[in-house]
C-alpha cells in the first residue's frame, strides 16, 4: 500500500476452486483489466477468456492493490512508498493504445470508490470521487524534478587484449564518446535513463571484418553511389506521384516540371549568388542555417591545476618522479661515435609552434573532387565557401568518428525491453527520405587515421602566422637559406637577436631558461618593458625572437592610430629613409606610447614615425625605443622567476631577408612569418640548407622539420603511439630519399653511416602497459670542445635499428659545453660522470625493443662500453656479465649492413616516469584571440574540443568546461570571473556538442589594445586518472583546441544595414520613426540629425516576423514643420538582398519549350521546432519579358499546412506544403501582364529567435503546374 495519494492497481495473485490451499489455480483462464481509464480510475475486473471453461464452484481471488488515503491531490513517483522504481506500473490508454509510464507522470485522475463501501461517507462507494486539485488552463504548476539520464558508451578491446568501456556523458540527448585510438571498438552501447534489465541496453555491433584495402574501396564506392542515386530517384518519384488537383474542377493538374533537392550537397543551390546564405549537412542530408566557425588554443593554468599533474614540454600528464628502467653500469672499454669522420651535418630543427590546428578562411580552398557539383560552394560560393557545409570543421579538418552512432532511430518511449507498442506508424509519418540516407557523396578522397577519417577532397590555405625556429648541430659559421614547401622564404625570415647574458644562479633553475624543451619562454626586460621569446641559451648568450617594444614618442599623435596598422620608422624628417617597420599592437595616447610587434630593423631614438592612419606631416620623434638594453632580464614570477643580466645586445635589430648564419657551435635561430593564403594546408617541409638553390647534391649541412597544418595527425604507427607522428630523418644530406631500414638501403653514395646504437627492452611482464621514458644517461670517455652530439630513440625494424624513423619527442642535441666526460672512473651512481639527455616531453614506449642512437660530426665523442668477459674498469677481477633487458650493440659502420654485437654493451641508463596515481585535475584557459585573428567577440551554439591524447586500458581523461552565457556582460577580469558558469559541464572530446543556450567569448581587442579579460572565457578541466604508476594519460597542449560554431539565423528582425535613407528631409527636430506592415512587430529605430536633416537611422529594437516589406514612416514631434524624409527597408521580397540571415536560393529552372507553367507548388519535409519559421518565396520570368530574371522580385508563398504544426524532436519530421497566394501566378513587367512563366527559382528562409534552436529542411520538391 502507498501512503497518501496512490494509484489503485489490481493484479490477480490466484484463482482457485474449493479450499484456500489453491490446489486448482485457474488464473490463466482469465484476462485482467486494471481499471485505469483516460480520465479516472475505475474498478479493476477479470474476464473469462473466450473458449475457456467457466468454474463450476465459487472462485477465491487474491490480489494486490495500491490504496488511496486522500480524495484530492495528485499521484507522482513519490506516491509509491516502499515500491521499487522499476515496479511502478504503467498506463495503456484503452482508446488510443498510447502507453505512459506512471513514474514519469503527475497524475490527477480521480478514482471510483469501492463497490461495497459506504455510500454516505468519502470515498463514496461506486462513485467517482471529487478532485478539487484538478488543474485547468489558467493554473500554473511548478515542481522540483529529479530524473535519470541516458548515456552512450563504447566497449573496446585494447591492444593489450583487455576489454575496456569508454564511458560517455549522461545527458538528455547523449552522444557516443570518441574512439580510443589504441583500441578496437566492439560495440556501441545505448544505455537508457533507467536500466531495468541488461537487455534494455541497445547494442550496435561493430563489424571489424578484414578486407583488403582494394576490397574496401570497391564496396564503399558502390554503396555510396547506390545510396546517393537511390535516395535522389525516390525523391523525384515521390514528387511526380504527388496528387495536385484544381480547386474549382477537382481535376488533376498537369506537372510541367519538377525540381527536387535532397540536400546531398550544393548542386541545386545557387551558391554563386551573393544572397545565398545557407548550409547543408552532407551527413544528415538537410538544409540548415549558415554558420561561422573559429578555434581557440589553450594555456596551461599551472596555479589552478593539481600538484599531482605536470606539464613537460607540450605534454600534460600526471606528476612524476624519475626512476631507472634499464641500467648497464659496467665499463671495460670505449667506442668512438663517429670513427670514420663522416660529415653528416644534419641538424635538429625545433619549431615553435610545432604544428598548426586551424586553417585560413580568407582564401578559397582547392577542390580536388566535385562529382555531381556537390562541392560547388567551395568552387564559387561567397565567403570562399566557408559556412556552407555543416561540420566541415570535422569532415574536412579534425576528423569524424568511423564507429559513429549511425543507428537512425528515436529513443524508445518505454524504458524496458519487456513491453512493446500496440499501435503502428501511418505512412505519412514515415516519409521516404527518412528511410534511405546517403551519408556521403558518391565520390570523395578520404584519409583514415586510427578510428577517425577526414576528407581531403578540399584543401584550404595555411593561415598567416609566425614560427620561431632553432637549428642545432648544423655546420658552424655557415650561412643557411630557408625553404618552406620548396619555396625560398628569405623575404619572410629574420634571424634571432643575440643578448650577452650572465645567469643569476640564485634565481629559479639557476637563471637558466628552459628554451629547448618545447617551452620557448618569454623574457621581459626590466627597464625598457621589451619582451621576446627565448629560443636558445648557453653559458654566455641568449637567442631571442618575436620582439615587442614599447616605443615612446616625443609628443601627441596627429591622428588616432589604428591597431594592426604598419608603422614605419625613418631616420630623416622627410621620411625618405626607412630604418624599421612594425605592427601596432596597442597605444596609450596620454603618454605617447606605442606597443609595436613584428619588428624588422632597428628603431632608434630621434627616428620619425607614421602609420597608415597618420599624416605624413607628423613631426614627433622617438624619445625612447623600449628595446633590449643592458640590465636585468627575467621570466616567471615569484619563486619561479629565473633571471640574469644583459651585458651587451646586438648592434642592430634583425631585419627580414637578413642572412641566417650559424655560430661556432652550429646553432642558428630565427623567425619565419608565413603569409596568409599562400601555402596550402598539409604536411609542409621547412628546411634550412647551406645550398642557396636547395640543390640536394651540393648540400653539406641541413636541418629540416615537417610543419603539419592539419586538424588530424597520424600519431599511431604499428606499436608506436604518441600524440604526434614519428619524425623521419635523411641518412645522407646529399640524397632526397630516406632509408627505411639498413637491409633495403639503395644508395650510390658512401657519405653515410649506420650510427652507433644500443638496443634495450621494455619488458611486457614488468610493464604490461608500457612506460614513459624521461631521459637517457650516457657515459662519455671524451667529448668535443665545440661540436654538439645528438641522441635519438628509434624503433627496431626487421631486428635492426631504424635508419630514419625517430620516436616523437626523443631527439635531443646537446652542445659540447652541456656534456660531461670521465675517462677513468665512470659510475652509474655518480651524476658528475654521465651526461643526461632529457627529452622535451616524456616518450611513450610500448613493450618492445628500442634503440638508443648517438650521432655527431665530431670524432672526439667516445663512450664507455663493456665487453662480456672482460674485467670491469677500476676492479681487479670483476667480470662483465650480461645485464637484464640490455640487447645488442651496433657499431658504427658505412660499408654494409649493421651487425649486432651481443658481446658488447654500451654503458647507459634509461630513466622512466614514475607517475602519481588516482584522479587529478588539470586546468586550461582559452587564449584571448581566436586562431582566425578575429578580434571581435565570438558567440557559439555548438563546440568541439579537438585533442591529440594518449590513454590506456587502466587510464582515462574526463573533460568538462565552464563558459560565459551570451546574455552576460563582461567588462573586467573580476567581472569575467563572476559571470562565467558556476558549475562544470561534462562532455566528450572530439565530438560536436550542441548547447541549449548560446555562449560567447569577449572581443580580444578594444580600441587601444588587447582586452586582458578576453582570455579564459572558456575554462577547461581535464581529470586525469591512472591506476598504473608506469603510465599516465597525456594531453598535447599544442594540439588541443576549442572549435566554436555559431548558427547565423534571425527571425525576421531588422538591422541597421537593412535601412536605406532615400531623402534626409528638412526641418526635423525630434524625429519619430514607425514601422508598419511586413508581417512583423516590435521593431523600433531612432534617427541622427545634422542641421535638422536625417543623416542616419539606428535600429534600437529589431523586432521579429518581418518576412515581407515593412513601411518606415518618419514624422516629428513638432508636427508640421518637417518635410520629405523617406527611407526604405530591405526585405526578402526584393530582387536582391534581404533582412534574413539564412536564405537558401535554388538555381534557376528553365522549363522545356512548350511547357510554360502557370503555378507553383512547393513541399518540404522539415524539422520545425517551436518558435521557428520556414518561409518559402518564388520568382518567375516569362521568355518574352525583356527584363533580366535577376531583377524580378520574390513573392511570399502561402503555407497550406497548419501553421501550428511543430516538431517535438529532431526525429519528428513533418511535410509542409506551400502554394502561390492566388493559386495562379501572374506578374506585370514594363506594362505587360504575363500569366505564364518559363523560368523560376525558389527561396527558403529559415528563422528562429534563438540560434540554439533552429529549423532544418530534409528535402525540397518544387512542381511547376498548368491547368
């Protein structure tokens, strides 16, 4: 029984004849009705089933029921005390068959009193009880509701043969989590909000069957083509079969022409029309609003992150200490690294940033495939085609999941698999287009990367940006020439600036800046305010790049400077001789200060300056350059502050096109500025070569690196896993190709060497998940005085160290001054006797064999080795024995295949990371400026966190974020903190996340400079979890980016750009502007006066619903003195333009000769949620009309479908029919009335008051009719 109000529910426990021992149970003969009706609770009943024998004697019936303790009030889930949630009954309507779970209802139905009860007291026997609490239409209810949420998971098999569940995020409409790149997905799991039984979980089996790539290609192309043309043919047939009758005669109207658009792509839409503003979802085959997209990078918030996490280089992991993995502590002999003196001066090149994650949108991409003209928007669409293909940031850039949630279905209304529905779907509720969905165009070029794929049918440009570079180990004192993508870029390159520096050993890290490990730090000069990025540091100097100076002028600016303009500095008052240029980043007018970046040349005191916005008559001069000078230079704050003193600076600030010359140590650095829309995205080789023509055969020294401008990287290769691809290095600088392995080498040159190598094992038994290597210790017997030495970790291929492949993060070059030698007493326990090569980020090693490789152009580097059986150095009779997990030694040679020497072992230590375990949080703050360079604020309705990460069977990464609602006002850093979300929202990375309400970021730049509070508008939390101290989940900060997408839609509102003043009038003092007509309401505007003439109109309220042309009336409060002011409002009825943000326009359709039409009918299958609009327009043209088709106005069509028909969810697709206003089309042009047309076009306008809730059109059928 239930306390308080409760549902009455009868159920037969048993029915028996005879005694109470139930020796003859006849329950199966009867059917049971619980008495529930649509409007009240009736008495329950049992009915003898047809064909069953009635009992001969009395029947004993036992039953359970829910009792009622009050006549009024309602029943809810809380009414069922002492009843399991799963046992709360359901109600199936006896009239409609609709099933409702009572646990999900607020139930006000009254009940009928017991038949044998009292007829004078409540409840009255046999009567329906009075329900005073029954709500009506005027009553408002409020309640706190707690409910379960569904979730989608993936069941995977890791490469270690361990089953692993990847949990998604519980939401009302959950998405599948992204695949684990190191696992094979077996099942997609759809877990209902309350899982009653294991069988309630919907499972989608992923068929990982094995085919050859050729088989897969053939099958996929056939299926794609079949789906595409089948869907299109069915739509055309559906349009042809539509019955359209004349309203007067009831006869079938003749179809003179049919146009259909299944929204497979942009082959029907008039994308070359400047008014075209709509997007198509190629995957879901639907028309939707146009959109804008952008991307933000993140900065690691070290102060907020857990002390149990760490950022090393670009990798964020759990915090770790270093421990020995493999140790070979014995020495009995020595080995020269480069005994032949080969001069392979192939240096190490470090780039910052190491790659790019976003493309340029200000250049038209290259289209490689355009079958059926589906990619016409990229070929000729406005805005270079961007914003026209929904999810292009995934399909053409960051990748889509291969194992996606491709079950096209609605979530079950019943949460248990033990019940089935008893009503069927009628035909009109299940249109053809929702039955066959072609998810891809019939021809495309795809690149599969792990469990994601990306189309490379469209190649965008690389965005304009700066890259700092540093080459180590190149030819000393040589001049180098920069080539990017085989193009000489000297004009875009400038060398680093040299500072003579002495470290403050009492400061953090002894005053040494960690400039090598992917963390080129920004140095700030105390007295001048100058900043720069440190590329390299030795004991006496620093190389810096990306200089920013705060220049002080001698007086006020003649005109107001404009941010982003180029400022030129001159040595003469006539401004004829330029000495430097820079870009204005910020200014302070009151103190005459200019913050200048991208500086080329030397800014000197008494220089004259002007920018594009300044008059050339500007006579003020530079009073303080703000450049680096003698004095303190530092990085960091507080206890983390590293600092030292500059005793001298370069005599001149570097300029573009200046020579890149290596120092005596073989080090050269600088800055490359990549111009926008010049190079196509992809893998681009940046090379520094001493050959001015980049002729490989004449090259003596080179340093090169692939700069990857891609949203998705191939970071897995066999058993090698990382957040970045493996590097490949040429074995011979005079040959273009790389040698894959020593056995299959093809070379006519002898100027190569198989370098000295030592292999070691990562044992599977001790390290089943692998390990992260943090550093390698090498014991040198002697070193060079000047030239550097390089260490690399390479995979073992065909039982030999790879001749070219290098594990990511594992190449380290040390200058001679950074190495240590001990020829007499090397000891694994004494740090002063070995040289530590610390990797810029931890290097993940799967259980396997790997090679330590040492290279140098010097013959002076000698390492300690141990030969089995020989006496250990500095001992009397201790013999060298085989050390655990130490494999083979490979002596350097250049005449044949490497030979493994198992009798010799190099003296070394491999150190691994010993991670903290448990769950710990790391925080990331979004950068102020998006990657597009857009300085305005960004609003977004959808986002995607694109990541490159590592995770293992017993580790995980969980993401959540905080953002700023679009309605919030942010004007300071403190205000930003107050306005950002108070709670974290969890989500899955590498998936599109649709928000329920729009969020925003603040404009990055104000009038005079950067807006500091525009950073951290998206605050990201990643929870790193590991149960194995040998491994940690890892996030690559150089790759993680937040893609923000905004739907461009309004609801017939009016903007300033929609109003054109045709006459300013006269004698106005206080103008009154009134909008009437046009189908809309609530628009308002004000006027700007100049000498009583209206010179500007500002919309103060855009209103809504203006889908036709409103009239703007201008009066004045003085009434009678004003005259003649007029203005027009642009609307969708004009021949061009309009006030809608989203409009789809078809290409013109020309009917066959002799088939001119008199009318049009348009039908759409669409998802139309509440408070959204879909409007359809047409324009027509008669062949005899001399006016151009493009000059014809549009006409709004009349919706025949009920205007109140809306969609409950995205699977609720309805058909909407539109007709011409008068059921016949006529128009007048140049005094002639035409009652037929040969050419027509259709325009669809999508409207919504909220960009987070938008309509979508599944298909279009336009039929030209005759009588």
